C-alpha cells in the first residue's frame, strides 16, 4: 500500500512539474504571424498607396493561413513585402 502511494505521488509530482515547465516556455510565432507582424510594422508608418494596399493584404494573408493555404499565404506575403520594399 505504501509503495502504491509513493508511485502515485511520484507520478503526480512529475506531471505537475512538466506542466509548469510547459507553461513557462515562450510561444513560438508561426510564419504567418511573422509575415503579418513584419508587414504591419512597415505599413503602419506609411500613408501612401503601398501602405494602404498592404493593410488590405494582411486580412487576406490571415484568412489564407487560417484556411491552411500556406503556399498562397506565403506568396501573398512575399509580394506585399516586395511592394513595401522589405527584404527577407
């Protein structure tokens, strides 16, 4: 009985420690998040047509990423970054 309680205590402690370690890890940004953040940073400062177009494209990129169309989202993001003069 004592051995079973010790094993249960050990398992619960390990689960608790691993959960705490997982919670402290910084979340990784996805490629989509990086593209959107980069475009937002540049487009937010601009008041020209390229900035306006980029702000509209951000919604398209987010939608494509949400739908799982990563290749199309990447293509749109790269075109938008090129339009803004961002080198990747």
